[in-house]
C-alpha cells in the first residue's frame, strides 16, 4: 500500500512561518510541527507556564484537525531554555497526559538558544 502525504491545517493555531505545515498525516501517523506559546492570532502568552499551556493546546488542536487526539500521542520532543524550566514543563505535561493508561515517550532538550521570545516548544508523532 502506498501512502500519500496530507497537509493538516487548522485556523485555531497560528500559521507557521516559512514553508512548514502545522502537521503532516502519513498513513496512520500524524507528525506535528513544533508548537509554541502563541494563540491563533499570533499573540505570544507571557511566562513559561502560560506558553507551555498554549503550546499543548495548539498541539491538541492540530491533532484533532488530523483526526487524532492526545490519547494517541506516541512520542513528544520538548525544547526548554533552561534546566530549571523542566519542573514547570512537567507540571503542564501532567495536566494533559497524567491520567492516560500509557503516557507518550518523551525526549526533553535543554536548548539555551530556544528561539526567543519563545520559552517552550513541543512536537509530536501520534497515531490516527
């Protein structure tokens, strides 16, 4: 069976810059681009916790546009600016994933050069 790449877009999330899709659906998988703490009007939330919350909400909205959900997330990659940011990122993570039977796999990168003014970014791969 040959799969076709399908571009996923929702107006509920800010449009990515450059030539990047919000997500790509390929077969039974969804690959979500990096989500940051901007709302659909490209207004950046203030503070790490608020940016984390918005980024997770953006990821959820893109997944739903692809016919998926947070429950089907297989893997996430998180980027934070400082090691100390991990505690807040984990608190927000738990709000979205704590009560699931199987939490997604995750890789966290401490990247002091996270593209300011962004303090947090998350990407994921999910099933459909």
